[in-house]
C-alpha cells in the first residue's frame, strides 16, 4: 500500500465548475476538521458500490495504470491513489450549502466518473473535467451534456473563495491540491481512443470495510436519477427487474429524502416487480446462509390494494416453500414477516400501527440461523427495533419450489393468483441483502 500523505485543507481545496466545494465570505477563515478522513482506506480497486463489471471503461480491473479516487460524500473526504505513486493523497473538502445533488451548487452526485487529463478549464483555472457514467451504464456523458438529474460541466479543481475572498493558496507539504494533482496526473485510461487519468467514485456509506465487499449478496437500486418533481414523467426502464401484471400501474415517484435516489419505482396492486430467479441461493433458501439481513426503503400505499391478503416482498416464504415474505392481512390488521428453510418455518407478526403507512420508511429484517433452523427474527423501522406481537415456529420440511423474488406480489410457485387480489401497492428503493446479521448501529447507517 502506498505511504499515506495526510493533510487537512483550509477551506476550498476542491471545487466543481458548478461550484461543488467553494465557500462564501462567511466561511473564509474556517478550518476543516482533521477527523474527516479518519479510517478511510486508500483505494486499490473499484469500490463495491461501483464494480468494474458495471463500468463502461472496465474500471480498475481493466485499467491497471488508472488513478483511483474515492469521495466519501457523507464526511467530505477525498482519497486518491496511483499504484506507482509512493504517496496517496487524503484531503478534507468543504461541504456545500445546497444539499440537493440535482441542483447547481449541490454536492457531486453519487456515481462513477472518468477523470480527464489535467488541462485549462473554461473558468480560467487548471483542473480535471469529470465525465459521469450514464444511467444506462453503457457510456459516459461529456462535460457539456446534462445528466438525467440536470448536472453538467463538472470538474475537479482548486476551490475558489467567493464574495471577495482570495483564491486558496497551496504550498509546502500540506498542499492538498498539489498532492492530488500529482497523484491523478500519473494515471492513464484509454477509453474509445481518448486518454483519461482515472476514475472518481462518489460513495456515501459508513459501513465496515468488509460489509459491502464480502457480505452484500444482492443490491437493486430500484431508482432513476432526475428531478424529484418530474418523476411521474420518467419512463420506467430498468435492467434490475421485469414488470409483471399491468405495466400501466408501474411508475416512478419521488424517492425518500435522505436516500441518493431522486426517483423510486412504484408498483400498484395489479402489477409487481420480478427481480429474477435465485435458485440455490440464500434469497430463495435462507438456510443456505448462517444469518441474513434484508434492507429496503418502502412506502406502502393504502389507497389501493390494502384489503384481504397483500404481499410486499416474497421469495416463497409464505407458500410452505423456503424463502422470505413480508405481507399484510387486513382482517387481522397484522403484518407478517415469514421465513422458511428446509426444516423449519418461523414468523413474527406486527400490528399495522407499528409500520408507517403512506410515507417512506427504512425497513430492515434480520434472520438469525442455527444450523439451517431459524433462531430469531427481528424487524427495524428507521433503525429502531420493533417488538413483535407474536412469534411462531414450526418444524417441517419445505421444498425450494418458489425461487423467484417478487416485490408487490406473492410468489406461489406454479400456482396462478391474481396480482390485483394479492399484490400490495407500494414504492421501493435501494434493496440490499447481506449474508450477515447486521447490528442496530449498522442498520442505522443503512438508513442514513
């Protein structure tokens, strides 16, 4: 690993042409916290959030001479590394006053970016243009074309102080900008016959280093970038799921405010999302994992499809098959969290007053196993543990016949049930499944 050169930038180390980290007169003399990059690792490969397999340019795996930079947006820490540079750079940057990353002046949106070569920028300074990965993951935007959320002209440069402040000066060993330039300038990526310096990855999680890399077994963002006020005009199109039932009942809606997804997918009763076949995996057979944690943002719509028996998550757990299910039974006013394995079936019930309705909330479901038998189930709402109304356990054999994962419908194997009778109306965002039991602090980090 490269020797770390750590420094803290006084105000304005970095900016974007759409002013990502500039400051006004009021903050000119403020210093940044020394702890912002504490514990942040030097990148040696593409992060799990933006794997090389989903990079149009091949990411770090296909570009061994690329400089890799990671911007930890929650703590405003930028780390850059090149395999042949003895010192990596680790710098704190200033936060933006605008928190919405779809707005000019807002933070740099979560994404993968190609970093251009060092050059003169349009604003009369030198720096690196940034080229965002397209939402379809097949190419990159140029520096002039707005992304789906309206951002363009993004660049990495020395920040400028506004409203009469002098430009930030950089000298001696603590010069973060010079260090960052030196590291990035060493990089080389050839993409579609054009040279670039490397990759910048914007991430926002605070998890243990191994959590996303080793224990995340399923991730579906279920989102689209864009203006939250125009989600209803967005076309539903995704490689993450297939729409079943009536496609006219599936649409994009504004996502949760604290998530990095402007628009999330909504499936009304009579339609549902098919996320694929998970045969011989923990998704359809939880007993294959020692423990599991399911995490998703959910907005249950009670204006339609909230009578009878309604399903929101199902990989077969409710059908005397192995799997997981979350459903609501209106006659009992209870939500059920059900898990079936090869030799056991367990479920917890929760009164509907314990689950938010008609508003976004973060749901986490944990499954503790003991040699393939469910030992304990827990449910968390917005990071807070919810005491179950009832727990039931049965010892029985279950086949793994329902191996597909549905959102908004019961997975009943080969049987045919009407989705407008059993489907639950809801919006979904950022589904993540881990093959590890997450503790409450880690679940709160998922929520944040």
